[in-house]
């Protein structure tokens, strides 16, 4: 199991809401509650306007961008779903600040509390009763013509996939310096354990428990009778070379957010990011979320605990 | 990638051949070669007779059983296939002695050298040019009525499966203290990375690279639309309770060698064994063996290296 | 879609209950209702005793065995689950008599009515408002030493599987006179569309809609990276030869009811049975049953109709 | 097995080569051979130029387009691979003319002869020794706003898939007038038995023997734990409604050749085409092609016949 690291009582919180009225209201409530408990509050990623004004009246500092804010905080609170938390994680993890998710929709894999329990979460933070667990992230480097063309970290996955026209890509793949296979497929996914329940699940990959330190390599619709996903130690360098069929016929997508067109011979090099995400984990397991969202263990009998 | 640990020049070798004329001849040759290079040789697991006599004439000490012999050796050499090496591993790993496999049949996942290269392997051992890598093993405990009924270590896997009559077993499974699922299936496999290319492969599980430290949990023919295998950190305790349908309707099998009939309520508890197997690894990757034996990457294109 | 054949108003009904108090009571009620509507009633498969007496008092003819009874009936009514209906189907299909299932447990794939709607079903039968649809059955012949050793028909499936000790069977398989593959597997399933939701489902086979006239051939845990099931026209002869590994190491099981130990060289020859099962189909589709029992389409969105 | 229909000795042949020097040379040779045997030869799909001139000198009638030509022929000969044969099949099947494939590349699933055996094929045609077998085709209708927007026949498959940006499509699917599922997936494939070894194979669908009359419905990367493909009787109408997420976010592709952007609410309706493809089948089975191209039965043992 993951080691849990206690978080000292927090004094400075950064709120990161997603768009929309529900998230705004949750942000307003959180601000009010935190200020009443003498916690300094910053809110980022909000456009100016009446909403920003209302938050300021409650004592929040409202900042349009999140750059460099995490460093001065004890905790980032993402208000939204798994997607909002993932976006916050990209800069929070770099800054080494733990992230707590308050879920405003369906059960999430990453968010620790549902909306109606949000105050319980904030109280735990203020009383020094929260803990974080490390979650493996990946570093993705796109090398073009012998140079680094792009370098990003990802919490979930990186995948190479054809563009508008379905094509069988040719993707030569090495693991730990050894040749593994040249995939002929619609694409190839490399994911962290967190990302194993995202696109990897749809492509037929295994579920990887969040505390594992392994990457999963799963082809997307390989033209092959052998569909088998491969799980490798996170310390193994993964190198994928785009061998065709055509210039610009494939895209590299990182955490579903950055997308780059590939040139022939481009190399995508993946290894573990030096800093893990510091996640305040849900109390329920990934399997309970799977059961609720995707019918995991339907027909397997319904013991509940 | 796995860390490699150099093995100092060996002076005492334990040979462990499988049955049959071919293995006997390989053992005779190895004895001769090692004695010429001033290495002390013990041979175990051989019945007395003309063969034992011939080996003694070459200078080997011939011992009927392997118990307690590994401790006094620098290296165990298994002469046979992956199965022979697995059997040797059970006691060699306890003793902390590295194991080198010389393969007398088809390409193996574990054996470092093919028969015709066996002398190269022995020379490397004698000149201090071999290295071992750690391979995760599992500890399997069968608890019955609150007591430990059986405890064994395994290199490949442990599985629970129905006996002569196919039945849908009910297997409640917890991971890291959290409920995962109650499988309704013909059985359930828990395997190490080494074991991922054994029965797990047949049951549809992923391939796990040998250097990973993770267990894979794969159901055998679950009566369910969700066949998804689960990969967990090797530090997570796995607990499986046999809930039925009938007394004696299921067996626990460990590394394909030990088999025990289960009683209702029996708990199988699995975690990482304290000592890894110290394996002198093959030079070729698991993927090359898969390609040769099982057509891995057929239709994926044939880059060779 | 299946053609539907109307069933003229029935005058003679054969009731086939499963064991147990609930089925007995349902049989008693059905007898009473049918006698009130001037329908002749036979009840088979019941042991003598107080129950048989009670049924006779209601006007039923009680017969210990079912042999030859179906011929004199207009309709067989199975009272139990899919298993009860399957057992009745074996002799009802030979006799060309339609079968109606009244389900006393969970939703079934084959039973037309749930218990509480049983009277609706009987009324439809009496008023000539029922219809049957043909369901493909298979003929299974075991040939030993050039002779027919066993010949049976099956509604669901026939499978060859290892016995108590898991072994990799070698099963040479021809389809329509052409070699298909020599499976190395725990076993091999051949199923009808009805049987596709039984053991085939657990082994990873596709769902085949009931009106299709095709057999599905699905290996059980093949030691192979290619797990792909094969669907063939029901007019294709399927021939499977048991090539080993050992005498008596495998069993042929037909519809989960007949089981025979195989000898080396035994051939199992399967083709379509001349007469289909005449099934009064459920009003709900196989997909609705899958959704209820096994979470089909969980996470696919929940349109209901 | 498929019924085989003898083809009377052919007197008029239409040659349909793919592009390129190799196909041109094969066409020239076939023309020469056929003219020597007093067979009338038309060649279509060739651009004018030196090649067309050379063919005319050998006695061929060279026509730029294939429209309406098949009606006047006894046999269409496709010179290329499976793709060339598929293209020829679209108009040859409408005209009820059998198609013979001469393969200029790797082994094909549809082509009857390899290049070096082409003359054997032509001789069989001239001597009345060829036969054709029916192969199921599908009719695909795109309905928009209550009207037929597009209607095409396909030999292999029709699939709906997201465009440039991966999105989870919502595809409500009915079979035979009954609701089956609303797929949330990258896309959905419906294929004929011929098409089962094309994109369906990559998406994890079963292999369907060519003589079966069934459609297979296979989701592409469903966000679901239940990946199970469904096989339905070819007499069942399949209706798929594109429910989102966005206007223009999906494409319908037919036989990999026609591609149309979908609007919200578009319905794709698929049933069996009235006329099958009349295919001169390969002598080797689909399984031998799979073994050669994709390693089918690797690790299953290598019986050859």
C-alpha cells in the first residue's frame, strides 16, 4: 500500500475551480468557511467580473492565472471533477504542494470528497488531519531531429494516434534499451496507474492500482491477433519512434490536453517524473468507483463493505 | 531497468539437472569443465547408479537431495528448462544464492544460455563476469480456522481453481485491506512478473516485464462481462477467501507444484517474499522469447535487432 | 429476426417442474388454472408422495419419467430457471413440441415469463396467442476407434476440458473439412447462439443473438497470445481430435449434463441438429437480461425502453 | 459450408488491375493468354497512354471507367490484392458477375490465386472449371432528417468513428427492432464475415468464417469494462443513431472508401444486400491466411496439411 504522509494544519489554501455556476458557488462557500477559520485564500483561473468581486468581498485574493501561486500555498483544492484535479496537478506537483479534490459531479477516481462532504475535507485540512499519498507521474519528451522539441509531465497518459483519417501507424518501441515490438496499430497508449482507468481501460488495458509504480503500454486497435498490454517498471525508459506511414499522420497527446502533430522519425521518450503528485486520496478504492461508474464486478456477486 | 549485481568468480557450484539422458550428459560435461577449472562441484537430485558413479569419477560430489546444499555454494546451475530452474529457485532463493539456467530445450523465459552456449556461461561464472538481477517472488499463506495451514514461496504464481467438476467459485478478494471484488469464476490467478507469461497469459492477463515489482490478479473464466485483470503494487497484501460453493470444490496450486484442497472459509494471503530470486538473466528480452514461442508481434512488422 | 410460428390453442399440456417447494406450488397452481380451462395436464419428473397425490386431486396425471410424453402434448411448460428449460428441451425438441418457460428465480435468457406473470402465459397458450421461434441446437457425436461411441443433442454447448489436474490439451480442429488450428489450451467450447451467454461468455467469446444460425468456437485459456474466438456457419461440420497429452486427461461435457472421459484419438464431431428447439421466447431481449444480470452496457449510458 | 456454383466456360473477361508496373505487366500477360484462347478481353480503370496502347495491340478493349461493363462479361478478374478485389466487387456484385482475384502481393483473404498461379486460374475459367461461392454483403443507408441521404453496399464493413479529435461518441443501437445498447466509444464497427478479418480484428472482434450469414457489431475502444462483440443474424436490421457529443464530430466510413461527416440524429441503417458477392474463393482457408499474416495459432502447435 501507499505510504501516507501527514499534512500539517494548513494556513494558506489555493482554490482552483472549474467553470460554471456550481463550481463558483462551491468556491464562494469554501472561501467563506476558510476565512472564518483564519486561512488565507487565493482563487485562480477565474475571469474578472461580478464573481471575482464577490469572492474578494469574502476575503479571497483572486488571480487570473495559476503560475507560480502553488509555491506559496500549503494545499491546492480543486473544485470540479477528475479533469479539474488533473489540470491543477500539472503545476501543483511541480511545486510539491498536495492537492485535494472536491467533486461536484459523479464519483471520481481522484477526488477525495463529494460536494456535500467538502466542508469535512476543509476541516480536516485546517486541523492537520489530512494526508497525501504519492502518485506516479510521467515525463514525456518529444525528440525531433536529435533535439528536444517538447517536454511535459503527465498524470494520466500520453498516446500517439492517427489524425482525422484512420491509418495503421508503425511505432517502433523499446523498453529499458531493449527492442519490444513495432506496433502496427491505430495508436499506442502509455499510462500511469492513475491513467489506467482512463483511455487505457477503453483500449482493453489492465487496471493498475494507484500505489503501483509501473507504466502500462497498450496498443489501440492493433492489426494483430495479439492484443496483449505490457506492464513495465516505472524505472524503465520507454522510447517510441514514429516510423510512418506519412508525415503528419499522427498526433502525440499528453493528458488529453497537449496535442502535437508528429513528423517521421520523431521519438517519444517516457520515464517517471522526478516528483510524484501529492494526492489526498479518496477514502473509497478505485474498485468502488469502477463498480459505481462501470459495473465492475457485476455478476461477480455484490458483497459490500 | 533491473539493477545488476556482479557475482564474484565462483569456486563452488551446485549442479541441478532435470531427469533424462540429455541433462545427464550436460551435467557430465559441466562437471568435467568446472573441475578442469578448479571449481568444486556438487550434483543434486540424481538417483544413485551408474550415472552417479560416472559423475564421481569426474570429481563431483553426488548428493540425493538438495536440502541445505545451496548455502555452501556460490552458484546454482539448473540444467533443463524453465521448469527445472523454477524448482531450483525455491531453495536457492531462500539461501540467497544466484541461479544460472542452461537450457536443454526451446528458448526459455528464465534460462540464460542455450545448451550449446553452456560453456560460455560457466566460463563467465569462473571469471567473475556473471551478474544477477532480483526477481520478485511471492509468499503464499493458507489460513484455515485462524491458523496458518501452509506457507510457501513461489516464483511464478498461485492460483485457486475448481477441481474435477467445473464450478463457479466464489472468491472474495481484498487488496491492501480494501475490498476489491467477489469473483465468480472458474478460478483466480495471482502471479509475479515472471509468472505473467505462464498461466496468467493463457487466462488473458497482461505481460509484466521481469523487473517490475507488481502482482497481477487475473480471473479464470469469470462469469462476467468484465474480464479485466488488475495489477497491484507488490507491497499490497492480497487476501482471497474461498466462499464456496462446496467444501473441497477448489484447489490452491503454488508454482504448479504444490496443490491443496480448500475448505470453506479458507483464506489465501499473498505478499512479497522477503528475498527475491537472484537470477542470472537471459541476454534476450522476454519479448524475444514471446516472439519465438508465441508469435508476439506477428503482423506488427518484423524489425529485428 | 427469427420467424415466429403461431401455436394453436393448446388442449394438452405437460408440466415439467424443477425440484423444491416453490416449483411444486407453481405446478399446483398451474394445474388448477389449466384444469379450470379444460386443458388436460400431465406432470412429469416428480417423485411419488403427498405432492403427487395433491396434483392428482387437482386433476393432473402424474408420471415419474418424461420419456415419450411430449409427443402427446401441445406444449411443454418448464417451471424453474434456464436450467430446467434446457433439460426439458432435450426431449421436447426431439418431439417437435414447443416449450414455454415460467421463471421461478432471477431473470432468465430462455424463460418467457417471470413467476408472477405465469398465468398470463398460460392464458396466451389456451387462447392460441403464443408463438414459438426456432433455436439452433447441435448434434454432438463422439467417435472412438472409428465407431460412434456417443451421440447427443445439445441446446447450449459441448466442451472438452482437462480433468482434475490442469493440463494443456492438444485439440486438432477442422471446420467444414479444412484444418483450422491445433489448440493448446485448458479446453475448447463449441456453442449455439443460446449457449453464447453461458460458458462461452466466461471464456471471452462473443454474444451471439438467438436467431443466428452459427456455432462459436472459443478456446478456454489457450497458452497463446491469440485468444480469438471463431464463429462458423451452422452448416459447417466441426471435428475436434483429442491428441493428448494423456489417456483420460480430458472430458467431453454436453450441456453441462453428460460428461465422458476421452481417450487419445477420440474425435468429437459437431453439426446442427435436424430439429431446432421450438422456444416461446422472452419478450425482453438477451441484452436486457445481460444488463440486469451482468451489467451489460454499464458505462455505456442508460437509455431505457 | 458454402454452396459452390459452377461457372460455365467464360468467353468474355473484364480485367481490373490496380495501379503500378507489376499489375500492368500481369494485365498484359493475362490479355495475351486470354486472346490466345479466343476470349474477349476488356481492361478498365487504366489511364490512357503507352500502356493502353500496348494492351490494345494485344487485342484488349481498353476502357477508362468500369461503369456498366460488368453486365456484358462472364467474369471479372481483379489483379492486385484484397483491396483491388474489394473495389471491383462493388460493381461486379451488383451486376451478378463472379470475381476472381489474382494476387500480386502477400497472401490475401479474398484472392484465389497468387501471381505465379494466375494462368492456372485463367485456364480453369476458360475450361469451365471455376466455381463461385456467395459472400454476404451489407447495404448501408444513412438517414438524415427522415430522408435517405446516402445508400451504398459494402463487402467488408461500415464504421462510425470520431474525427480528428478523439471523442467518446454516443451511439444508440437497435437490432431487429429491439434496443441493444447505447455505446459510449471511439466508434462502432458493423462487419460482414469477409470484413471480420479487417478492422473488426483490430478492435478485438471474433473471426467469422466466410460462409456464415451474420453481421458482427464491435465497439472501438468503449469506455466500459464490457468489450464484448455481438454477432447477429444477417436478417436482423441494425440501426445506429448518432446522439453526440457534437455536430460533425463523427464520420461514417463504408468499406474504407466512402466517408461522410455525421450530423446529430443521423441514423445508419444496415441490412443484408439483396445480392451476395460471387467470389471465386481461395483454395486455402481464412485460417491459413491468418497463420501466415498474423501468427494465428502460434504456440498452438504446428500441424500442417
